[in-house]
C-alpha cells in the first residue's frame, strides 16, 4: 500500500480554460497487484492562478525595486527579509549580509540605536514612518538618506511586514545646512546692521542735538548781535543829542536855581523849585538813555558798600513807599567795589521803584549783599574769575511771565500801564552793570516775585579801602577869584555866569576859543578857565592847551553835556546839567590841585 500526491492540468474542450487538479490518496496492493485506489481529487485552479499572480507581482516588484534610484528593503519579524540590488551595490555588501539584523552595520552609530520599525503584528498605523539616517556607502563615506516605511497589512488586520525606501538626500542636507548657516549669517548680518543702524541713529541724534544747540547758540548770537546793533543805533542817536539836550537842561535848571536863590516871593521860589526838579528829571532821563547805550559818563572809584547803604537806605525806603517793608542785609567787612556811587544809587532806586509797582505798594522787599568769589556757582560767565560782590534786590510782587522776562531789558519795553513807566529803568541798570565791568541776572516766578542780582567787581589795589574812606571828604572852594567862562551856547553861558556871580566869583565871558584867548591875553587877573568841550572851530581841549602854553599852571575845569573823555584823561570835568553846589565843589577841587 502506498500514498501518492499529484497536481496536474486537465485540458478543456474548445476554448475553455484549462483546470488545475490536485489529487492525493493511497493504493492498496494484493499479491503485488494494485487492487484498490482510495483518494481525493480537488480543483485548485483558483489557487494556482493566485500563486501565478503573486509570482508575477513579486517579479514586477523586484524589477521595479531594482530599477528605482533608492535603497528598497522589506522587513518582518526576523529583521530584514529582502533588499534590492541597489541596496547591496550601494553599501558594497552582498544581500545575505544585509538580511536579518545585518543591515544595521551600514547605519551611522549616532542613528543606529534609534533606527528600527514597529514589530509585525502591531495594529497598522495610517501614518508612514519617516526618518533621516546616514548610510555608509561602499567607499566608506556616510551620506544622509530620507527613509520612508509603510506597513503591509496582514489577513488579521495587523502589520505583516514593512516595506521601505531610502533616498539619498546628502545634497539637500548640505544645502539645508548651508541655508541654516546662511540664515545664521543673515541673522548676524541683520544684528550687525541693526547695531550699526542704532549707532548711526545715536550718532545722528547726537549730531542733531549738537546742530540744535548750535542753532540755538547762533540764534542767541544773532539776537545778541541785533541787540548790539540796537544799542549801537541808540548809542549813536543818544550821544548825538545828549550834548544838545544837556545844554538845554543846564540852561533851564541853572536859570531856575538862580531864580530860586534871588527871588523873595515864596510863590516864585516854589515855581523855581518845580522847574529845577523837572530839569533834574530831564537830565536823569538822558543819563538813563546813555546808561542803556553804555555811553554814560561814569566816575568809578572804590566804594564802601556798608557806608553807601547807610546813605541809600532812606532813599530806597522813600522810593518803596510806606506800605513796603525794606530789609537791607549787608555783612560787615565787605571789600570795596569799583563803581560810580551815584549811578549805583540810581540803579538801586530804579529797582526799588519797580518792586513797589510790582507789589502795588504793599509787601516786603529785601536788598542782600554778599561776596561772590571766583568759585561761586551762581556767578554769570561774563564775570570770569574776577572777584565780585553780588547785590540782590528781591520783592514779593506779581512776578514776570517767561515770555516777557526775555524782553524786560529792551529799551522802552515796560509791563506797566501807560503813564507809569518809561521802559528804561531795567535797561539803565543793565547798561550800568555792563559798563561797570559787572553783570545782571533776573529771576522771576509769576505770583511769587522777582529777584534782580547785580554783580560788581571789587576795587583793585592795596589802598582801595583807604580811597573809599576818603571819597566822601568835603572839598574846599575858593570864591572871589576871576573866572574866564567859555561856552558857545549863550543861554548856558548866561545862566552859568549868574551862578558864578552868586558864588562870589568875578566872571569874564567868551563865546569861543578865539575870544577866550584874547581875554586871557588882556586880563592877567584870570585865575581859572571854565570852558565847554564841544564848540565850533577849536574845541575846549585845544583851547586849554593854548591857554596853558600862554599861562603855565593855569587851572582848567571842563564842562560838557556829553563828550569823548579819552582826550580829557586826567582833567577835571563837570557834567551838564550841574547844580549850584556841584559847580562850587568842582571849582574848589580844581583850584585845590594848583
């Protein structure tokens, strides 16, 4: 008895497809002869066709896999089941060396531990597994590959196998790294650009700030130039008319003084006094104009401020009025200052009047005096390192707004209502300070008050204090002498002659240099020459030179409304308009010198 198994094809009739038959069974023998056959016959045409289709499919897959420019592999439960020819050619290993776990030998060590796929039998994930690994080429060079693996589902629904492909992306990785490096370089370049832009912006901002400061300085300089031009124009106008005005005022004031002394009618005396005061105000106005234009005639000397304040405090109190309390703070031992005391007193009176008007006659005013050494932080720059004294006049008035504060030193500018101010007070004080070698600053807050500070230079020389003490000494006059009076203005000459006669002098008049020299030759009794400075033809200085040539040692007293004093340096000068007493003191002093 023997078993048998066979598969064979049955030919069909006509065009019918052939059929595959599978048979299996046993043959029973008796006496060496087959007596019986027992078995089964099955039609396996469908299975054969499926196997043929599978073989053809695998052949096509292998052909396709070997054709593609990629490393194709198939993995299962035992590791790698199959690789394509390109895989073996690329790595330089025979296919058998790559099966199972052998394929890991061509994976870079850094990716080797992480390289792998889920084991077969796991549920199929819809997503394809993708990773980037480095494979070792046959020449030993590591190159990056993009590995993509997809699950092959089994009949039970799990993963039967994995089929994957690795594509060389070395050029792409290098390009990506180059791009990353380029991006980093771009970021660095951007950062550097931003830094440079920031530096340039800061530099431009700094340059802009410097330019703005220069523009402000230029505008300030232009404003100062315009102000200087205004001063020059006003100075030219003022100096041009000052002489004539002072001559007129001198004649008026002198005439009223003569009337006041000679009249017996009280009403006439009172009228004369009013005339004298009006003339004095006119003379003060001319002096204010000259002070603002810095062309007033100053007589600076060493002045003891403590002594000056004792004399000036009553005048300041009267200027402020009964409703304003005045406090004067003058520490003892202050060194003397080099200044014209009369003009300083006038400047302080102007400040007092302004303070009174700002407080509307009610409040408190303070005049504080202090030493201002070179290191004083409050000193204005124009004082440089010269030692000085600072006088600060403060009030509790309404204050001045910032926009008006910039203009208060302009000539004829006033914040007062019409009729209460000329606009020359502060301008005169400022001009006096600058002409005296000092400075002026104004601080003001609306509703709080105003502070005006004058810086005045100290008197120089070891005998400054002694000179300050001697300045107020009385001057001896010597009436009864013959005076040669020379002035081209008949009115001034006539009034001055009357004043001299009232002082007891014998007067000989002349209207110019020629007449004066003729009188001098004819009158040996002439003891002193009193002459105007500005006259037609030969002026007073030329007349004095010729007179002294004729009469060596002849005392000369110059009188002037406004003249260039450089030519008269060292001479005695009497400013017009002058008072009866001023004339007497000046004649006495010039006679005492001789």
